[in-house]
C-alpha cells in the first residue's frame, strides 16, 4: 500500500519538470516554424507587391509586402507588348505534350516491371539503374541531338525526359501494391495485358498517376537548361528562358514599354521583371493544392524500396 | 558412373525445360514486352548512345570529320589520354573541382540538419490549422524553378531592393550581393535552403509520423520528458531516413547545383562559383572545345558514379536498404 503511494508521489514530482520542458519546446516550435513560414512567404509577397506598385515607389525601395500605389499598367504592357505570352504558350505546349508522352511511356514501362514473374525483369531494372548512375555528359548528348536533327525542336526537350526512372519506379511500386486478385480474375475473363492495364490497373492507380503527372508537369514547366542548349529560335523561347533574358535586359525593356516619355508612367525595370515572375509562378500555385494532396503520398511511395 | 550420367541427364533436362518455359512465357506475354519498347528506346538513344560519344574524350574531335557528328567520332584523330593530361595540369581545373566540393559541402553542412530540426519542431505543433498552413507554405518554393528564385532574390537583394534600401538608410554602402565573391557562396547556400528545406522537412515529418505512438506513451508513463522523448524515440526512429538522406547527399556532391549556379553566377564571381558542370558547359558548348569538355565531363561522371555506387553499398551495409 505504502509503496504505491510513494510511486505516485514520485510520478507527480517528476511530472512538473516534464510539463516545463514540453512548454519550452512548444514555444520554440511555434517561433521556429513561424519564422520558417515567413521566410518562405515574404519574398513571394514582396515580388507580387512590386508587380502592382507604381514605378517610383518600386525604384525608391518603398515597396515591402503590400503594393504601394496600385497600378495595372505594367502588367498589361508586359502581357501585350512583350513576348511573354508567346513564351507562356510555348511552355504550356511543351508541358502538355511532354506530360502526355512521359505518362504514356512511364506507365507502359512500369506495368511489365511490376510483374515479379516477368522473365528478364532484373535485366531491365539493371538497365534503368545504369542509366541513372552513369551520365553520358553534356557534349555527347548534344552530339546525339545534333545527329538526330532535333536541335531547335521541342522534341529535344520532350524525348530525353519522356522516361524519368525515378517517376517510373514510383508508378511501378504502386502497381506492385495493387491487389493481385482483380488482375487475375481479369485474366481469367480473357482480358489481355493491354486491356488489364488500361481498364483495370490504371483506374485503380489514379492517385499515383495524378502525383506523377504533376511531378512531370512541374519539371517540364521549369525546363531551363535544355532549352538554352537545344532551342535557338527566339520564337520558340520557353518561359524560363524568356524570364532569365528579361532579368538581364530589364532596363531596356522597361524603357521600350514607356511609349510617351512626357506622360508619367508606372513602369519600372523591377516592376516589369516582377510581373513576368508572378505570371510564371501562377500555374505552379494553381496546381499546388493538387500537388500537395498527392505529393506526400508520392514521396512515401517513392522512398519505399524499389 | 551411372548415377553421374543420370544426374547430368536431369540437369540438362531441367535446363531445356527452363528454356522452353521462358520461351513459352515470352510467347504468351508479347504485349508486356512491347510495352517496354518506348521506354527502352528513350534510355538507349538518350543515355546509352551518349556513352559511345564519350570516346571524344580520347580524341581530337572534329565535328565536321564525318557525314554527321556521330560518324565524326569514328573519323577523328585518336590522342589517348592527352586531353586528361591537359586537364589535370591546368590549375583552373582544380579550382572548379574545389569549388564544386566546397559549394555542395557547405550546402550539406548548413542545410542537412535544418529540415530534421524543423520536422521535429513541426511535429510538436498541435494546432492543426497552423501546422497545415505552415507546412503548405514552406514547401511550395520547392516547385519554383531556379530562374524564378533568381528573379525573386535579385529583386530583394538588387541595388535598389529592400535590403539595400535598408542598408543605405542605416548609412552603409549598398552591396551588390550577386557580384561579391565573399558573399556569393552564402547566397547559393541560402537560396538552396529557401527552395529545399520545406520539402525535406516534409520527408522527415513523414518518417516521424511513421513511428509507433505507443513508444511515446510508454516513455511518458516512465516519466520521460519531451526532450528525452525526442532524443530517445524520435531521433532513433528517423535515424535510417537521416542516414539514407545524408548518404544520398554526399553521393551527389559532384553533380548537384548545376542549374542553380548556371542561373545565378556571372564572370565576376567565377573564381568562387564556377563548378565542374558550368565549366564543361562554357568550354564545350560555348567555346566548342568538345574533346576537353568531354574529358572533364567523363571525369565528373566516373567520380560521381563511384560516389553514388559506393554510398549505395554503404547504405546497404548500414541500413540493409538500397537507394534504388
């Protein structure tokens, strides 16, 4: 009896400092996470604010995280008078065609590999791993492109990225986790592999298909270096290249956008770049809720052993 | 004698049966093999054919020597290891090699522990709305391209950006952050963190939520405080993920940062910012010095290959887990 009481007392006396350390950690956690969130958020707010602030406020550094003297002149001029819209269209085209091609290639590749009894499965997986760990390098790849006549064609941006091994493995792992019984019963019903894949497996794998499509979409939308390397005509410039060029020529571009020097204009070099940046971010932000919904699942699926 | 021939018969029989089985399997599953063709073509044409192009590293490659650039590889003059000799005796090579390791090493040093700490702390936040919002915000930058991030930060840190306005108002001289060799590497590390810390936090957080919650209850009953629980349960629980991520990071120490540096740097900071791949790019595509550039690229690929395969072997040994 008495020992029990002693134990309870001990627990209680230990309970006090436990509470304290928990409180301290909670406070630290809130401060730390708030800081981290602000560090991620404020730079974006700053650029958005600049895009809609008047030129003199932007130039004199008076714009922080809210627009000063709201104006839409810059954004309307940037959209109508520069090639921004054309580069957005180009990037959209590359993204839509690219995601379609990549998803088709990846699903078709992942399905046979998800069958553990596939003869030669190990061989195909080894091929994938080799291509992942050993890089042929920039110049040899460039020479292959040139030989195939793919320079200055969007195929040069799409074909090499049509199969991301990492993304394909995410799909493969998901396929492996699907209940085998449904596929077996389909096979008994006389469905062949193609029909099983598209009519039975794919509908069951919609979450992973959505995740990987988004991953591909982001990577096509963000293509920069391949476009610098392979695309030469200015009419085919993709968004990221356009934006990079705009940053280095912001001063002359903003001068060219001011049609009448005698009339006050809201346009400033920084404002022009900010507008283009905001427009480049919008698709990502629009897709983001969907990315978020599926991403964590995707990350956990992908981190499982392949 | 007879038993030996008997077993021999069986084994060849088995072998034949096995071969027949495989053939039958392939015959019955032709569509499965046809499905692999598009992906295999992509791998062969854009990954394996370039391996053949690596021969350029051992030649004095003349792109116009043949009917097409690939054919030219067979017709160019063979020079053995001359390109590598030129490379390794060039002090600039050692500079970009060092820059690559220093920049990526600094990134690991500063940015590797951060997402672990932030995941542990984020896990302590019980207010689910706050938690969800902060999680959403911190890992959005991961999906921004380097060009967008460059644009955002050059706007903030530019001559007339907010930071410099503040500096000027305090009576100091304005700083050109992107042209200051002493600051530039820090800028690379900071922006890398801005892009990736949130994403990596989510990876560690997923690993934390996978820990068995009864462990915490048991610890609480035993009177272990929060700090103790973190130290004795959370950290050991996510240790495999920590080690795996660290190994992966170190494995990629030679082939990371290319896109970022290419977008951020300029001739004024080449001294501290030029890395192997940016140098390969300028030398190969810019100056059309194909052979030397390929030699450098091959060197980079081989060392990166050794690092990655080595780190995978390490991960297999330590964690019984393969990266692929």
